[in-house]
C-alpha cells in the first residue's frame, strides 16, 4: 500500500482510464488491494493503484483473462522465476490467440464460399446460405 494514499476513486479512475465500477469490481475480485479508508469512509488510493490498474488494462488489451492477470500480477513481484513464468504465460496466450485466429479464418472461408455461391435472388429454398443454416450443408 502506498504511504501517500491521497487519491479519490474518481481521480484514480480518470488517471487509469477505467470506470469507477471497474475499480470496485477488481477490489472484490482481489486484483486490486482494498484501499485505505479515510475518516469519512471514502476510499483513498496511492499511485500504485493507478499503475496496477494500467497493468490490468494493458493485459486485458493483450487478451489475458482476469484469472491470468491475477497470476501475472503475482509473478511481477517474483524476482526468482517471475520473468520466465511471465514469458511462458504470454506464449500460452499467444498460442490461444493463434488458434482462435485459425478458427475464425476457417469460419470466414466457409462463409465467403456460401456468399459467393448465393445468387442473391430466387426461391429461398435454393439459397445455399439458408440451406447450410437449415441442415448444415455447405460450410
């Protein structure tokens, strides 16, 4: 926890580029430590909260799940094996993204084939797209 905890949740949200509800959610999920409470009961954050939220946001942008991000946050403090383990997890995420891209390409190719074979006019029962959707023929 920062010794200089003086930022409100709104200020942290603006600086980190996330909604206030996201900050509360990450606290509930244990991705962000519970903040110090002021005498008024309001949350009070330090700069480390902004940095951690930016880390989470960037990791999400790279396709990591919140569970994976939880692990990355833990590894980011592990001086013994952290970097090696982070690289391995990033390689796993990259492989999963590559697999998803391959699947999307297969779906795209199938749909492109159906679109190309459809004249765009005539009886609905003659439409290759509708036939494929109705009985699985085609793609």
